[in-house]
C-alpha cells in the first residue's frame, strides 16, 4: 500500500482522462480531511428532522380577521386505548397555525358557503358560552408543516369551524 498521492498522466481505460482521475483523488482527500465536519452535519440533520405532519391539540386562538384565527398547538400522543394525552417536550409545540378552511371566511361566507343569517362562527375546538372561547380549546387536528417561498415555516390544518345559529 502506498501513502503517496498518485498523479495520473494518461488516465485509465475508457473515458476517464488524467483530469478526471486527479479529480477523484482530490475529492477523496477533501472528504478525508473534512470527515469530522461531515459526520457532525449528518448528525444534525437526523436530530433536527421533523415529520411533515403529526397529531396536535389546539390550545388557543387569536383573531386575525372576521371569522379567521391563528392557532397555538401542542403535540398529541395516543397510547393504546387510553385517552389522548399531551406529549412532554418542545417538539411539535408552536403557534401561528392557520386553518385552510378559513381562507374563504369573509364574514359573509364560511368555507365557501353563505353564512346563515345571525349565525356566529368560532375557532376550531372552541365552545360557546355567551361568546366563543379563545383559550383552552378542545380541537384535535392533523397538523402539517410546509415551507413558504421565503423559507419560513407554515403550520396548517384543515378542519371545519363550529357554527352557532340563533335559536
């Protein structure tokens, strides 16, 4: 075995000329010299990987327009047949999630359909007691993660809003 760097003058059989062969040698040297950094980067990718969807519990809503809200959420765990429970830790916890079905809510229409006369619309998971609750929501959704054109994260889900018609 030789520890010298080979310098190819004629290349190998086939189409690999000396420039290609020397490029292979230089590339392998670069990988060997930076192997520690490459391994570190690979570990960071694995540790930082996040699934693009998971179960979540909506915890609070903030009004952004008529019949539209952004939502805070926590990851939801389901263990066997037992009730759902919130998972500990910070993974999957977030805010600013949007409900795609609310994109067409404009005060007159709800999810693309005319809003009944006198009806009020609440955030997903909200209950009505003289007004729609914005905290302590009971909505369970499949949360999705997407990236916007500017690289920022967008959390979203698609669930119908509760509607309360006048009695």
